[in-house]
C-alpha cells in the first residue's frame, strides 16, 4: 500500500472539530502476550469514535537507514495506536484515561519508537530519548536555522537554542 494511502486511512474518522488524544509506540516482536493486551484494551475503548490501529512496520520504511531521518525504530514489527476521539468535552477524562491505560499496559512489549507526529503529551526529556542525542542536536540546529523564534511550537516541540 503506498505511504500516502496509509496516511489518509484515518482522515474520514477524524472530522474537524472532534477532540482527540493519541498514544502510539512500536513493538519489535508481536508475542502472544502483546497481542492479548492489544485485544483486551481495544475491547474496552470508548465508543463510538475511538479506534485501535495495528500497523505493520519494517518493509519499505526499513529500507532507509535509521540515522538518515529523525524517525527511528524502522525495523519494528508493528506500531500500535490507541486513538481516543470524542466530541463532548465532558468525556475527556474517560477517553484520555483509556489511551493512557492501554499505553501503560503495552510498556513491557514496547520499544519506545513512537513517531512524534502522533505524540500528544511528550516533554523535552522524552523527545530527547525518542530521537537520541545525535538526532536531537541535528534537529535543534535545524530549528535554530529555520525557526529561531519558535513559531512552530504547537507540536512535540523542539525549542531553538536561544529559548532554552
């Protein structure tokens, strides 16, 4: 399946205006225990808008050297997504709680290979750990060059050097 098609698979399930919270990580080996944990938590997801995604890793994405781009853990067997989505602000705690509980239960099987575009609550220490020190320094240098005023900061933010 072409990468662009994969990226568009969830578009219709997340219309503008809905509230959302994602937890994502990678699994190097899909053991029976990891699969059972995914099934258990997928069965408890808040309805009707939340989803669980299990995406195969490796393959074409692993053909690019891990050091070539910020995205690491390219050889992981799978990525799992706990995607909580809702449209009533009063339901936030239940939906966020489900995603965090799912993520916590998967920690023994996870390899901390999240893609930061799916990270909704990571701090700078976690980002540094995700990227590794060498990639982190490269990204800070790019931020210093292209966004020294930190205009683009509503994401898993890498701050420019002068704002630290």
